[in-house]
């Protein structure tokens, strides 16, 4: 009987402790929700992050679920509708969640979710063939101002997406009409690159890491990067800022959780992702994929997204996409 | 260059690398046989594992083996149960499955294996000697020419437009082109024809449509034929698993293999085309070159019609290494994934790769010879056993076919709506079959539809109109040949029908 009382007391104590530690829960398991199919960018980000977290011992297990549909909209809807049962779930997403909410392709936007952190990112870049008459962004601007129809700019995504918005933003900063950008959409970055080398397009708007790998092949040159300062991976690539055009842009990837996630769990997720950056396991994954660490945890993430939404929204309205 | 080749030989033919090449081929073939997991997914799955090896040559040899192994294996389900798991093997089903129905499954699988082997091997020879020279050929085409090339590929439909079916075949092609417009295109920023269904926003999934059009009706008719008391193709298993090809047949397919190896390779070299269009073009060209009697056989179990796409798609897959290795441009989804592996290994594919890391460059190419032999040795002895699958009783075969179709539609998407779509397409296909509409043109139209629209849209955007058709000589030439390819057979059939 005494034993039982002891056990009872112990149970009570442990319950109290667990209640008391509500402000410091331990995350042992993360279920990653991937809004696209296997092999894509979202898939790689989620699986890479999970791999680093488990190998570094920060969490015990990571599970993954691919839920494609609606260009990512289905997974967002699912996470919102099944919020209560998805406290263990993190959904990966990226800049398109901002753009697609603006264009109303997604009925929801990032404010309907719990923001955890922006974890990695990529700057944008403009690339020309190595033998192009355009030596820098200024040359491209003056050709564009003379006749925008003669400057075909390609990208690996649809009109109105990042690859289109970045040159429009840059031309606008140069005082030219961003509406006149002759944007040629390709369905993949590799095909856009082939279009650049074949002379079908004059310049290519693409992600910075992809641009670096192309420039390393010696066939093309980067004439503009949207970072604040030059990036170590390509010290010869000039930023738009240093050429006198006040444009920066980051295509981020990060994680979101269910809308009514308890604040202590949110804090734990933010912490666990924050700790990940110092581990060699993460460095291996990051280097393997050529990602750039751009860490925006918690509330900083909200500020960042709100700012991005404002800039992109204004530009898209000006271009007539909204 | 010869020093490089020798170095490559040395690297590729170490015991370790040979083992990994064989392992890659084996994994690729086995997974490639499953529907829904095309070469791209298989390679993507294998990358994290293969990076653990450490040696860049070995890793890439393994991945390349997985790639062409998957292409090799993809033809099996096309031939046996009319279930092409990937766009590049749709054309394989056109004649491979009718052959299997006639009880020649073993022969069909053998021809597919030999054609794949020859296409792959001749492709490697071309890759080895002409890769650097072909770099400029790879960037010859603009969207305008790709559009024209798609038109030539569409001419493959004429094989299904025989006797009184011309209009029906054209209607089916149009329906296929229309289905390809569902979802968001790469040209516009809005979803189209999705009926507000979110699952349709990314378009119709190829495997779901292919399984629904081909495999599901097959299961239905297997069941119905029994009820209707029709005798199926239940030949003796001895004949089914017979893989012998006679001298006459070998003579017939030899020139096809020779032509399609070169043609398929060249098409594969151009980024923006790839194995699918190579297989359709190969099919169309060989049909036009065949004698009138042989032409009648196309679509009904012609050995030439089987050898042509199988040779072409394997040669094209090898060809797609040219832009990757010499320019650093991935021409297809699979080579884009492979590019990721190169970068993870700190290698930059491109003109310098051959100079800086000749052992990597050449050992990948050299390992392909060995890999192709492995594939042949691996596959030929298995043919009788795989073919015997067809001699199992229908009550077991039907659920198997259905399971295969459903797994294919579901894997990769992880979306249960695909199963409903599969059922819908299946019912539609059964109705079309009863009404005697040919289904292959629908799938050809669908598969080529997106390339058709994208390239036409890009060319028009760039030229601000359609004047590119006459302003670019190469486009004009290709469009005229497409017109000849499509119209001549139709007129010829019409004339012969009239004479009768």
C-alpha cells in the first residue's frame, strides 16, 4: 500500500514536472510534410534537414510525407484543416507561397500558419553568354532602354514568378519600364541555359547557385547578383547594389507548422533548427546541395515575409499580374 | 584524347568499378520495371546512398548504371501487360504488347533487350568519339525548331490511322493535346481546366493516364473475354517463353537498329527533346521506310516497330550525356538530377571536366560499354521466366495488372485522387475501345502536348508572331517533313482504299 502511494506520488510529481516544463518541451520526432513529389527542391530541403537533425542527434527520428497537388496548395490546406493532430508536423515551403497567395492561386497565406524559420536561401542572378556584348548590367539596361523587344530574358519558370520579377525589379531600379521586359519562360533551368547558349535569349535570370555552377563551366558570365555584398562562392560576380541599382532579393526556403501550435512547441522547433547550423552534419548536407545559410527564425521570419510580400505585391500589381 | 580513353579504361575496369556498374544496372533494371518510378526518381533515390562511396568515378559509374538500367527495365511492363510506366516506353507498347498477345512475349522481350543493348552501345561509341564535337550541335536548336520536331514526332500517330480510322486517330490526338493543357502551363501564371480541383492544378500525371488508358482496359477485357467465352492468347508456356529470333527477323531489324541508334543518339544530344520524342520519331521514321506489307504490321506486332523505339530511347539516353558532360547543361529531368550529383562531388560538368578530371570523364563513358553488356547478360537469361508471367491463370493475372496500374498511379505522387483519375480514364478507355477508337494517338498527343505548347508559345513570344515558321529555314524544313510524314501515309491509304 505504501508502495502504491509512493508510485502515485511519483506519477503526480512527474505530471507536475511535465506541466511545469511546458515552456521547455523536447522535440524528439519531426514529421516533415512536403507539398511536392519526390526529387524536387522542397523534397531535398526537408529530407536534407531531417538527415542533418537526426544524424547530429538533435532529434530521434524524422519521417517524411510527400503530398503533391495544387502546386503545394493541397498540403497547406491539409495542415490548416488538421491542425490539432499535426503538432508534430513541419511543412517545408519557399518564396512561391508568397507569390501564389498574392495571385490567389492559394486561398490561404503564410499568416494562416505558424512560422518556424527560414533556413536556407538562394540569391538571384542575371547571366549572359561569355561572348555577350553586354559586359555588365549597365550595358543591358541601355540596350533595354533603347529597345526592350531586342532584349529577350529567359528563366526557368512561368511569367510573374521570381525569375521574371528579378529582372523587372532591376530594370525598374534603373529607371526603365519594368512592364516591357520580354520574358521567355522555359520549363526547366537547364533548357533555359541551352536557350542562352543557342542565342535564343540574350540573358538568363536564375538562382545564384545554379548561375555559379553554370559560370564555372566557362560558357557564361554572371553580370548581376541580388545579394547585399559579393558572395564567396563567386567573388567575380558583381552585385546590383555595387553597380548602383538598389535591388536585393532572396529566394528562401523554410518551415511552417500547424496554425494552433502551442507556443512552447514553436519555441522548441525554432531552437532545434537553430542548433542545427553549428553541426558538421548540417554542413555536409548544405555543401552537398550548394545551399546558402540564410537563417530567419521565428518573428524575424514574419518580418521578412511581410516585407517580401509587400515588395513582390507592389511589383506584381505594377506589372499587371494582380 | 586516346590517353584519356586509356586512363578511363583503366579506371572503369577495376574490379570495384565493374562491380558498382553491374550493381547500378541491376538496381536500375529492377526498379525501372515498376511503374511510376521512372529513371529520374530512381536516380534521385540512389544519389544519397551512392555519395557514401567516396570515389567520384565509382559514384558516377553507379548512378549512370542506374540510369540506363532503369531505361532498359522500363520496357518490360509495356510489353507484357501494356502498362508503360514512363513516357519513353509508350512506343514500345505499340508493337511489343500485340506481340505478347500473339504468344511471342519471349521474342518481344529478346528483341527489346537486343535493341536496347545495341542502341546503348552504339550510343556510347558515338559519345566517345564525337562528344566534344557535338557540343555545338546540342545548342543548334531554338524553341521554333523544337516545336517543329514535336510535329514530326506527332506523325507517329499515322501508324494507328489505318482503314477508316484516319478521322478517329486525329480526334484522339487532339484529345490528347487537350488533356495536356490541364493544369498550370509553363507559359502562363494561371491554372487551366482544373474544374476547381486542386489535384489537377499540376496537370494530369502521365503514369495515371497511361495506366488508365492501357493497363486498366486490358484487365477489363481479360475478364470480359472469359465471360464472353472468347479464347484468349493462352498459348503453351513453351512458346511464350521462346526467345529465339530467326535469321530473317534478325536481318529485318538490323538496319532499323543501325539507323535508330544514330538518329536516337542525335535527338538525345539536343537538350529539350530526350528519349520520348526519340522513340516516337524512330517509330514514325521506320514505319515510313518499311515496305507496304511491313507497314501494315505496325501497331499490330511488328518486330521493326518494336526494335525502332527501343533502340532510339536507349541511344537517346546515352546522347543526353553529351550536353551534360560537355556543356554542363542537363537536357532532361534525369540528367538534371545527375548534375546535382556531380556538384555534390565537387565536379563541374562542362568543357573543363575532360581536361581537369579526365579519369572521371572517360571512366563514366567506358563503364557504359561494360554496363550495357551486363544488362544484356542480366536480362536475356531472365526473359523466359519473365515472359512466363503471361501463362499464369487470368484470375491471378487480372488482379496483378490492376495492382500494378494502381501502384504506378499512386507511387511518386502519394495522392489517392490519382486512383480515382485512374478509374475514370480506365472507364473512358473501355468506352473508346468498344467504339473502336485507337488509344495510342491519345497518349502520343498527351506526351508531346506540353512540349508542343511550350515551344510554340516561346517561339511566338520571341518572334512576336508566327513568322519564325518561314524565317528560320530549319524550322520550315522540319515542318514540311512533318507534313509529308503525316499526309503521305494518309493519302496513300486513302488511294489504296479507293482502288479496292
